[in-house]
């Protein structure tokens, strides 16, 4: 039995990992990805790990009520411009699995037979043209500490001709903006829902 559990928020991933290695904390979440391969290979003495096959998910969320993403063709253009493997490699050093739905293949809530767009830059450019897009700036919202994914997506969108700007906000501002519907699109995520979901 434990006498107590102390939860210490440590925002900086490097400081968090250093606290673990020094014994200042006993366990951490979100180990810096650049160290994961070393840990799995047993090269970091005194640090163990637990493999979590369904640790969480990341998703692209559009505001489909307001322009510009009330236009289905513009949303499809973004979907075809995305190179999910490039984003996975850049943001998570290749850790994880590309999924076309919130739940990966093999999960009880995965739906077979639901096609998803694949990376096709030519198709993305054609859809932008069909949507009448003429280079107007579009904001991608990002949360502080999670800039690599949206920055990679921004570069992919620029390659097909979309003028995407990155707006980085703290977590509270992102959540407030999302609740008010005051956003164009953003990459976000979280843990998998319980069954039944409490929300």
C-alpha cells in the first residue's frame, strides 16, 4: 500500500526526463521521443517502460460551420495534402501508427470499409482550384509544446499552394477558442474514450 502519491506537473519534457533519471520523480508520462529508442534498447540504466498500444490519438479538426472550411473541397484538399507518415516521423520520431480513424485497426471501435484520403499533392492542388482558393491566408491553431505537427502540416500545405499561417496558443486559450468555435482548424488529440464515455 502507498502512503501517498504526489503528482508534479513538469511542462518541459527535458526537465521531466532529467527528474526521472536523477530519482527526483519515480515515474513520468510523455517521455521525450528522442530518448524512447534508447530506453527500449536498454541503454538508459535504471529507466524501465510500459508499452501502451492504445496510448492516445491525434486528429485534424476543422471548423465546418464557418468559412473557409465550410467548403468540403477545401477540407479534402487539406486531407490529400497531408503526408501522415512525414508528420509521424517529424513529431514522434516514427513512434505510433498511422490511422485513418480515431481508433486503429484491430480496435473494437474501428470501422472496416471506410475509405480515407491518401497523400496526393496533385489531387490537393486540383481540389484547391475547384474550391476557388486564391491564396488567402488560413490559420492553423497549435498548442504550445505541440508545434512540430502543425509546423510540418504547414509546410505540406505550402507545397500545394495553400497560404497556411501558424498561431501558437497556450492550452487554456486553445480550449476556450475551440469551445467558442473561433478557429479554422487545428491538430489535437487525447486519450481514447471510455465505454460508455463520461462526456
